[in-house]
């Protein structure tokens, strides 16, 4: 029954293609019953998404995906059930977005050194009012013929050692987890397989994360391959972390995964929504239906 739960998705408030409204309608079409919108470093889409979700029979969870620097790597920490009216959360994220804009200018300067001009304006054309992410630069680079699709952009550009890469300092893991908790939320390590950490670093990360009050890890995500589902289910069990699942949907064509297509959580997982009585009631209902 966990197939109808999607706790990781993006709208065009960050780097998704759909508006919050379109995203929720897409989720409804895909049979999702419990949805979290988790835009990067921004909670501006939550209130619209909630309204549309409630009008379309979807139980909505306020979420966010926070960028973190840990041991010189970028990690993503998802917050679920954060309070969008929490002022500290709002202020800290506003600062992150300001820093993102400076980073975007540096990225454009780096691309200009490789002969690719106009990238800031080009990316901005895709972002509109939204924060500037590497995804927006990727769309610009595809448009200009520098790569055939978004995926191949991230092989030739915008990653360490390639044009357009900027070594940005995001907030610490401790700050992100504590920020999410102080806003009433549950902290989740997003797509752990993407960090390619190795055993030792994985153990260190999990211990640190738990020591700050982190409670959950994504097991089934659009960013994981099939073997990762089993691997991270085992890790979640071992470290007594609750398991989350989400598509990480960004829009058709750019996403790792469409909504509603992922397998259920493996049986040895304790779902992150265990004890969330309203979610459990929705799932009991959809099982009966
Ligand atoms: P940023 O937070 O600005 O560094 O942008 C990161 C975003 O770029 C991620 O959230 C993804 O949407 C996208 N991204 C990063 N790596 C890849 C990849 N290998 N393939 C497709 N999209 C990617
Ligand atoms: Mn993204
Ligand atoms: Mn992510
Ligand atoms: Mn994401």
C-alpha cells in the first residue's frame, strides 16, 4: 500500500517543471494518496499545493529539501511535516536562496571562461521567479546545444572538475536537522546512494545524523537503482531509522522517475509515516478500496 505514498517531489518553486497546482493534479492522476512537496530550499509552494491536494482527495504533507555540505560533499536532507509558518525556517531558507543567486553568478562566470556566455540570464529564463539551481543551467545548456539532455549535462558540466562547477558552502548537517526539528518536522536523508559514500563514511554520516535527531532515510526513491532498495532497507533496519519513499519527480522528461511507478517499501522497513495517524487512516482506506 506504500505505492500511493510519495514523499519527495518538486514544483517550479524550485527546479521542477510543473506549478505546485499542476504537480498535485499530476500526483492525483498517478493515484497518489499521500503527497509531500519538497522543493529545494523553498517552502513557497506549500500553501497552494495543500489547497489543491485537499480539493482532490490527496493527504498533503508540508516538506522541503535542504542542501547541506558534509565532508566537502553536498547532501540533501528532506524535512517532512515542517511548519511553513516557522519564522526561523523562513529566514534561514531566505538567506540560502540569496546565497544561491551569488553562486549562480559564479557558475555563469565559470561557464563564460569556457566560452559559454549568457548562462545567468539563460538559466534565469527557465527559473523565472524561482531559485536558480543547476537544473536551470542544465536546461539552458541543452537549449544551446552543449549537451543532448539534462542527464548528459551533469557529465560534462556543473560537476566538480567541469565548467560551471562552483564549490558552494551550504549549511551544516547539524543546522539542517535541527532547523527541521525546530520547525516540528522529521529529518530524512534523501537518496543516500547518490553520495557514493562507502561503508565508513556511511556509518559516520548515519551516526552524526542520528545524534542531531535525524530519524529517517529514503530507501525507495527515483534516484536509486533496484539493488539500492534492498541495501538501504537493510541499513535503515540496522540503524533503527524509519524508511521513506518518494519519486523525486521534477517533471516528465527530466525526472529520474515518474510519480506512482516505484515499488513498495521492502517488508523489513518501518515506514516514516508509522504513527502518523491521519496517514495511516488514509492508507487503511485505500487498502480497503
Ligand atoms: P543544485 O541544488 O542547484 O546544486 O541543483 C541540483 C539539482 O540538479 C538536483 O536537485 C537535480 O534536480 C539536478 N541534478 C543533479 N545531478 C543530476 C543528474 N546527474 N541528472 C539529472 N539531474 C541532476
Ligand atoms: Mn532538483
Ligand atoms: Mn536531492
Ligand atoms: Mn529532490
